[in-house]
């Protein structure tokens, strides 16, 4: 098909209709891009970081977030959030249809406020600090020792050895927390965001709740599409995140290899099996972590020689004085969560597959708590 243009009396050619349409579409597209970029800047002022956006909205938003990033720091006061925008990964703009642009814009505009932005800490540090920036030599030594145990636990092929290392790592972490509590009674509460990949976000969150509570933290599901937050001291939240990521990965591995999985698949009950598996796994992990914590706190003076008795008395004295401090730290984390998100609703989950529950409990006992570098029946909440 050919198109024609018409010359006016001075010999100037007019654009044909297709040319006008192309220009109009290009202008409309660029206008929509600018609106989307502006909406992303506004979302940043409501507490959203680049990773939050890509986790919830997908990779299409990445290039637009990168274009918005230079405009964010001047509009955001929260240190860690501002730093996340300064480190926004470089990405080219996705060539989307105009309809997809409109849809993405509406999704960004509809995002709610994330009230934890002022409390956010980078991994391993205090609010806005680099990872492990304020770590003492003793803290670093203890952290590396725990991580070494966890790596060894994850690498062994023997279940009994893994279980022993699991308990030892958690006990060591708890003993360190007891000692640390006596040195710094007023520990700052920070927030750490955790990203959960669908499906079964709420069921995975039940495991995060179990791990968080066992380590003196309070957990909340911010967005049903997979953004959670935990409150606690920097060291506690760092360890809880590390442990959750490892356990959640192991849970997924065991889930598709359980003895009852094949039957569930034949009966087209895979979804019920997986939901039940995750809940049972989280419940059993909660019990194992509580038991490990209790074992680290049971050093009562006994009948031994003078040196052993003196050491036992010292350990018992530290434990008896530190436990109330740890309890106050957990209470502070819970109260901080409640102040930051005053309107929450309870989250109720149920298990309907007996095979999934049995396999989930067994898998938890086999898990190797290898970190990447109370909870399930406690307060499970989702922000409203």
C-alpha cells in the first residue's frame, strides 16, 4: 500500500495521516513513561525500594526504577532506603505496549505505604549502616563460628551429624546472645525486609515467623505478594534472615521428595500436600529451635570439682541475669512492630493433607540448618 502527501500552495508537503499517528503515539508513549517514573518516585516516598518494586511488579519495572533513581534521594529521608535507590541496578527500559505501561502505572500508584522505612537496616548493621560495620571482634568471631557450623551442617550427608550440628549452631548463637545481653542492655530495634517467592507465600511466612521468634525477633507479612519484615536487634535479624533462607530452601527440596508426594500427585492433591508440608515443617522447626535454645540455657551448678563448679556458677549467673534482658528485647521488637503497623489482622492457615504433614515433620528433623553465609503458633500477622 502506498501513501500520499499533499503540497500546499508554497510547495511544502503535509504529513499524511500515518505520520501524524506515529508522532502522536510516540508523544503519548513518552508521556506515559514520564508519568510512570513520577509514580515510582512517589512510591519511594511511601517506603518502596527498587527490590521491593521488582519483587512485586516484575522485571519490567526495573528500567523505569533506574530512570527514577536519581530523583529519589532528594525526596527520601530514610537512610537505608535512600541508599538502596543510590545503588539501584542499571537496567534499560523495557519496550512495553502502551497498554502494559498503563497497567504498570496503575499498579505503582496503588501501592500502599511501608511504614518500616525509617527503621530499615542494611544486612548486618544498624540503621543505614553497611553490613557488619559496627561489629566488634568478639561479635565477628562468634558470627563466623556459627556460620562455619551451619555450612558444615548443610554439607554433610549424615542426618545424625547434621542434627547435632543444627543444635550446636543454635545453642552457640543463643549462648552468645546471653553473653551479649549483659554487655548492652539497651539494644536498638531495627527492621529487615525479607523477600518470599510465590507460591504459598503465607505458608512460607509461617517458617519465617518460627525462625524470627526463636531468635528474639517479631515478623510481619507486609504484602501478600511476598514482602515481609522482621524487627529485632541488627545481629538477631541478620541471623534470623540467614537461617530462614537456608531452611526455606531445604524445605522446598524435601517437599518434592517426600514419601507421600507421589500419592498426592496421583490423586491431584499436590497443592494441599505442599501447603500442609510447609506448615508442618515450620511447626517442627519451631520446636527444634526452642529445644536448642533451652539446652543453651540449662547450665545449672552441679556437683563437680571446684573449677567445674565455679564455671557452672558463672554460666548460671550469666543466664539468670541475661534471660530477662532477652525477654525485654523481644518485647521491644513486638512493641516496635505494633507501633509501626498498628492495624494488623490475624492470618489463619490450615493443613488438610495428612501425608504432607507427616513428610513435613520428618523433613524438619532431617534439615541441615546451613545458613547462607516460636513461633509458628505465635502471632502470625499480615498488614492490612
